[in-house]
C-alpha cells in the first residue's frame, strides 16, 4: 500500500540528511554567494577550498594519476582523499533553493550532485592498493588508484541504489528482504574494482531517469556548475556536475536517449555512448526493465578523450563477455587507432533535422568546426538522411510499451508525486491507455529494423559524393538544438534519440562557449511549427559550454571505427577549436554530433 504524502516527505528528508551528514565537518562550506553573484563555481572558485597538492591531484589527467600512483610518486590514499574532499565541495557548490527552503536543516550544507558517499570504504580500498604495490612492486591493474564515480543506477556494496525514487530507500530496487540489499554489485562495478579503480561516490539522477534534467524528491535539482541558472543535464546529471567541478576524473553513466551525452554536452565534457553489447550492463538498475527494442548502454564521462580510451580499453581487457551474456566478444582493437595521414577524411554536416531550428551558439559551433575542417583539406557534404522524427517516434513508442506502469508502481511505493519532467510521457492511468500487445511490439521492432536499414543505405550512398570512393567518415550534427537548458525547458529530444534508434556509438566533444554578443537570433527567423517557435523563444544566450560529439555506425566486423576518426582529427585538425583528441574504440564509421 502506498504511504501518505507526509510519509514520503519524511523518508526523503531522512535520506537527504544522511547524505549531508556523510560529508566530514572539516569539508563543509558555511556559506555561498548567490547564483547571481557567482554563476560559475568551477576553476578558481572551487580551488580556494583546496590545498595546492589537492588541486594538483584532482586536476591531473586520469592517465597521469594512474602513472604516478603506479610508480609510487603519489599514493592511492592521498589521491582518494583529495577527490573525496573535492567531491564533497562539488556537492555543496550548486545549491538548490527548493531543498534549502523545504528542509531548513540543510541550510549549512547545500546539496546537489551526490546520492551516496562511501569515503571511508574508498580510503581503505586505496590503502590496500598501496600495500599491494609496496609488496609486489607493480600495480593491481591498468586503473590502479584511479578514483571513479558512478551514476546512482549501479549497485555498490555497502550503499543503496535509489535511482531517484523515494520508495527505493531501504530496499533493493523497491523490494525488501531480497538478501541483495547493500550486498549485490553490478558487473561493471566488479570489473572496475578488479582493474584497480577506487570507487567512492554515486551521483544524482532524475526520478525514473527518463528525462534530460536531473531532479528528484530526495535532493532536488542538480544545477550546472558553469552557470548555476542552468541544468546539468540528465539522466547522468550528477556525473556531469561532479566531473565538471573535477570532483571526479572519470565517471560512468548510462544512455537510452541521450543520458550520457546531455550531461557531457551541458558541462563541456567528453561523453561516450557505445553501441549496445560493448560494455557490461549486467546488474544495473533500470526504470523500464525488459524493454528490449531500444537498449540502454553503459559509458564513461571525462574531461578528455584519452581518459575515455583508458577506461574502455581497460574494461575490455577484462573480457566482460564472459560475465554478461549480452556483451559481444570484441576486444580493444589497437590497429584501429592507426589512421593513414592521407587522403583527407570526409565529413557530412547536419544543420537542421527538418523539425526544429538550432539556437545561434549551436549553429556557430557547427560552422566553426566545419570551416576548420575545410581549412585542413577535408571534404564536407550536406547530410540529408531519412526522417529523424521516425527514429524518435520508434524510441518513444518503445519506452511506453507498458504505458508507464513500471514507473508508476515505483512511485506508489512511497506515494511521491511524478515529476513534471516525465509526467507528459509517463503520467496518467496506465489501465486507461490502449494495451500494447505482442503484435504491437513486433510491429515497432520491424519499423526499427527497416529504419536502421534505410539509414544504413543512405550512409553507404554518400560514397558517390565524397570523392574518396568511400562513404563519409563523420557527420557533424547537433546533440540538441540548444545549449544547457533552463529548468523545465528541455522539451525536444529528437536530435539526441536518433543515435539510440540507430544504436550508433556517440562521443561528445567540447568546442566553444555561448556568447550573447555573437550568438544573436536572426530577426528573419520563421518557425516551422509550434515546437520550433517554443524552442527558439527559449534562446536566452548565457555563458555555457558548446560541444561537438562523434558517433559511430554500429559494426561487429573489423571495419574502421571512431578511434580512426579521432586519430585523424588529432593529426590533421589539431588546430581545430576543440580540445586535442586521442584515440577511442568502439565500432564502425563515425557519426559526429555537435552539442552546446
């Protein structure tokens, strides 16, 4: 039976207080300037609370951390403590007015991006790594001593997984007495531990995950540390905010509709969404578990492509296909990182999806990258693929096979209301909606396969346009029509979801920052639809990251992968306005996405 309203509020407050109290007193920030006084709390602002050694450790690359801990120059314990401290600060630097007004007990500790902390356990794990290295004169594995944060969808021993549901507090995925509570671990978690990583916190997610903003009734809204008036994205929003503040060198999210790429794009990070079957999803909590038409995937977020490469290559070295039956037996392919310098690569560019226009900073970022690539001799063609609306509709149909019943049953455990971000899709009485039977689901799967085939053949047809005799290597396209969204304004997902419908690999890449002095709406703009008008009406230009993201066509064959394209960009377009790129591996040709 569902609890009454007061019961869920009491339960949520107790959980919130436990998160707050897990922050050591010495690391608490007594007061903060308002959002208007200090919008950006990254960089020098957060550094003021840290020692020089802590700044050096927490701002080092993941590869540097592993090298220095493995060599004994740094200890895993010292690095872990530094990241625990910085994560604690990050949790406090983007306050939520809703939480501080609703729960006065939190006034001295503003909450934001953490759902679970297990700092003491992490420090003990780090000490064991130091002892191992001292005894054996070698590291445990390729991630020896590297702190890794996790979205609160992964199960970790000793702590809960709420996935943003109040009703999951004190349970295992909403059930009590399973014997798995605070004991069971997701397969990815086990692999990371075996590789030598140090796990120390789990980050905030939206209620039920299925939205591009991060908000729940436990911690409130997760704000963007680069601009505290904007969203950190979702559903891996806590990861985006934490890594954006360097409270973590790398973290793992999941993606079924843009949930890795949105936080990466909104926070100026790199986020990798692999094709399904590359990394282990076994044992991860899921809001629409059993829906297999559009599969969720595991992927990392970080501040460099080199870090993405390090963690993915390390995970594949563990042969995860031996423990997750859905992982394909494809090891990391070093030969795919060796790209010939000539001839130049061919790129396509998507400037409009036929439904919603791009905000000025998004258009500028795309044109900036296109001009730079052209300067370096690369071929650019226009991208005019099959309707992206069809791909979006296939995704949304898949997500609502049960008419929202699974999500609503989780909310009924506590009686908490559904958030406004997911209510338009998953709200209403499921029993009053048309039944989605096996025939209906089969028809949607057929539509998906036909769409994937049509898109594939369109891609292949570009061989006639590139001048290389091969299809385009990369497509430059928006992740979303806007930069980091304001609360309640992330209302258009078609640019993002096309990747999930096609099951292509995607990687967001930082490009530039929105500038109100440059990014001005064209006065001659005429909307194509009410949605187009609504999106452009929200184009308030404020400082926020602009990103480029690369995505790859799905392939299990030894064909060129995105690591080739990233290597090509590193060699041939090293002066481009995005950060220096390294290699990364997943599948076939790259479909590059630009996001702001």
